């Protein structure tokens, strides 16, 4: 009978951890991350769900004769923002899996 109480305690801890993980994920999803390129002339904002929600271009960076440069700057800014999402996700969610040997 003693093992049953221990099992119930473990289940409660797991449920609490699951709830905390869901809350942390929801907070990450609501957060916005910004990537910048071209010395701040191009800015891309993404959510924690990795959705682009805003692109801001300084008018001086829009050169009809050099579309490739603008495209490159947008890609750089978007990738920087997505990298920030990944870093924050790993830092936030990693604390729930520390010490667990989970395969990836």
C-alpha cells in the first residue's frame, strides 16, 4: 500500500509540471521577438509561435535598382528573430527537462 501513496504523489508532481510547462509555452507564444539588419533599417518581429507579425523598412533601404540587398536584409532580420525565439524557448522549456535523459 505504501507504493500507492508514492505513485499518487508522483502523479501530482507530474500534473503540476505539465501545467507549468503549458503556462510557460503560452507565455512564449504571446511574446514577440525582433530581428534587425542593415544597422536597424530592416526590422522583423515574430511571435514565439514563429509567425512573422511585422516587417518595418526604413524608406532609405528601398532601392528599386537593388532589390536583392533588401531581400537579403529581410532574410537576415527574420532569421535573427527566429534564433531569438529558439534561444528563449530552449532556456525556458529546458528547465523542465533538466536532468532527464530525453532523446531528441
